[in-house]
C-alpha cells in the first residue's frame, strides 16, 4: 500500500501530511483510511501533545478525487461520505488534543471543510478556500454546513456554498474563518513554530477546553455552566495545574507535560 499519508513525530508534535501532491492531495478511499489510522495513532500516543495537519506540494487538499467518485467499480457516493469523510470529521472534533491545520495552498470542497474542522487554521498568503460542491451539482459535506455558518455566519456561509466563490487566505482571516496568515516564504517555519509553542502548553487542559467548545454548540447556557464546573474539577486535578500554580508562586516559567 502506497504512503498517501505521511506521519512523523517531532518533539511532541504529530506531523500528518496529505501525500498525493500530483493530484493536489485529493482524497481516495485508501488515502482516507490511512488518515483515520494516523489520527488514531496520534490520539492514543501519550507522547503526542499537538497534531499538525498539512499537505505535500503546492496544495493542501482539492477534496475528493472525482475519478474515484464516478468509477462504477469504486466506492459509492454514500460510502465516500459516510465511511471516508464523516469519520474524519468526527475524529478531528472528538480527539482531545489541539489540532493545527497548516493550509499550504488550495483547500477545496471536502479539503476546505476538513481544514475548518481542525481547532486552529493557519494559512499561507497564496492559499485559498473554495466550497466547490455547487460547481458540480453537489451539496457541501464533511461537516461544512455545520461548521462554516458557526465560523462566519449564515449569510456568508450560504453565499460561499451556493456560489462556490474563492476566498483568499487574507479574506478568510478577516471574516473569522481562519486564525492567521503567514507569508509563503516563512509559512512552513512559522506554522511549525506555532505548533511547537502549543506543544509546550498544558495540552491536557487544552483538550478539555476543546471538549467544552464542542458541547457549547448544542448546550443551553445552564447546561454549559454545569459542564464547565465539572470539567474544571478535572483540570484542577492535573499535573499541569499544580505545576502552573507552583511556577506562579515561585515566579518562574512553568514546565508543562500535558498531564
């Protein structure tokens, strides 16, 4: 089996790279299943404190490989959505470690929505985001109709999904779709530096924060306040809380372990 997903560890960071650059990292069934395995491995590895997802070559991900989608011997469209993309999105959202997506080029269709399902999205200046589904008569999948309106509001999300208009990285940052944009020349270095800094933070507590951000999309205020109280107790039992308090009292920089 070819390596369509490249994974390596760097000082607490699981670097997961979409590795089909000749096709702008468009997904096939094999590639999706390899991504699932890479995410599962990062989730279960205590040494991994941050996941850094990016693409090989000039693009992040052009979405689904349409030649597979129309192949009568390939997976059905229902399989592609329910067995490939839906499990990817649920993994990205439920994995209680921070996930940084470094969008190094075009992110289109499912590729855009996979990026937006990550916790923090960084992009190079030349990157762009396209809800390309309407261009071929399909509807946005991979959680796009759930996540994008919550990031940028209904009007903008509806317009982008219905028109398929391209959004530059700078525009995406301005409308709150992504967090930061870096120059192309320094993007790889700066985005990895961002992930490395995050890996030194109390990532157990950050994972709990992610849990609350997820529940906050559906809970009432009263339910969320109660859940915050419960999860705060868990955070207060962590090594990192104890270290953070001790470092504060001793007026030194804390050394967090993610536990």
